[in-house]
């Protein structure tokens, strides 16, 4: 119910409303409408420690489960003082996805990566994404690792829709999760640079934790890589220099055309599935060279 006041509508009870969550959900729903197609772009793997109330990611991500095990081995050596026998097992190629060291439990976590696309191409960053402006020293230089809580709220409309699309895509690819892992938990998104070529958008850079870091990487490409590697003419060189300045400024630009080429900052959704024992570990069908 709402009450009118001078032509404006207000909820009768605002006490239980989380304004940040409400705006984020509205932003996600708009994105589903504008970019309805979901494309799976491959899983990533990391490691998390069991902590009070959930799981704390402790390592960077890797495209292979074995890479994540080796990163976990490094973490255990640096922070826990793990016995060499444990780290040797992690590095040996044994499919070891859950270990306990000095009374602390660690687990490999599978993260699904997806890109939304629409009529104009892949989804750019959303207004609600964490995106510090260049030179804002009040913000942390790096985004903290994700924390996956036990008592996660019931999935909202956007997350439930995302899960349905993930399961449909997994079924088509023959890479379905176990029925034990069907509670979706959205993690912080990642961002990359894509270039339009031959009628398709193709990623041309690594993943970044904020849109501005992806913009900065594109500016670096324009400013340093293009002159040193591609050797354009003077006119095009000036275009690239101007484009680098535009991408590095504080306007949060998410697309640019330069010297006949088109680039875009692209948003990657990231999600893990939870089960009774914790987050989903690597699937048998995941590529894992040993």
C-alpha cells in the first residue's frame, strides 16, 4: 500500500527497505530486459576458507582447478604453515578439493562466468557496480576477495532467472551440476575489454575487478602497445593518444571507436552454487590437465 502526498507515492513502512539492495535489484532487472541472452564463457576456480558464518575466498582465480590447487598450496605455505605433505598433494595433480590444515578447512570453489548480450552487443558495466574514479585515494586499490555467507537471503528475481539460464546452458553442454548444488550465490562481477571484429565482439584482455581497471588497461594498450607493436601512421597515432586520454579520464567511458576499430568494457557475471557442504567444487567434466 502507498499513500499520496502532493502527487508523490511513498511506501507506508520504509523501516524494512534496504535502499542499496532495492536499487541494485532494479538495475539487474533492467539489464535482464536490455541484455536477455546469457552466454557462458567458462568457469574459474579459486579456494575459500571456512569461517564463522560462511566461506572466505583466499586466493586469486585460475581457469583450471589444478591452478587453483597450486595457488591454495602457496597460500597455505605463506599463512598457515602447512605441512609439506599437504602442499605436495595439492601440487601433484591429485584431485584434492577439500583439505583441513591446522584445524582450518579449505575448499576449492567453482565460479561460473557469464556475459549478457543484447541487440547492441555485450553488457557494459552497470551504474551500481563498484567503480572508483581515477585518483580517488579514499577507495581501496584492490577489491577485497568475495565472502560467501551461509545464511544467504533467498535468491531475488534476477538471481533466480540467472540460475535458470545457467542450468539450461549446462544441460545443453552436458555439464550439469550435481543436484546437491542448486542454491545460487552471486559474487562480485569482473570486467574485461572486447573488440568488435568480423561481426563479433571478442575479449582482448584479462579480467579486472573494477571497470576503471579495464579502462586503464585499454588506455595503456592505446598509449604504449599500439605504438611499439603495431606502428600506425602519425595520424592514427594521434587518434590512439587521444583515445587513451579519454579512457583514462574520470568520465567512466565504457566504449570507444578509434582508427576504424571499436572497443567496449564488458561486464562478466560471476556466480557459485551452494550445497549442504559448502560451495560447489570442480565438476568431473571441467577441463583439468594433470
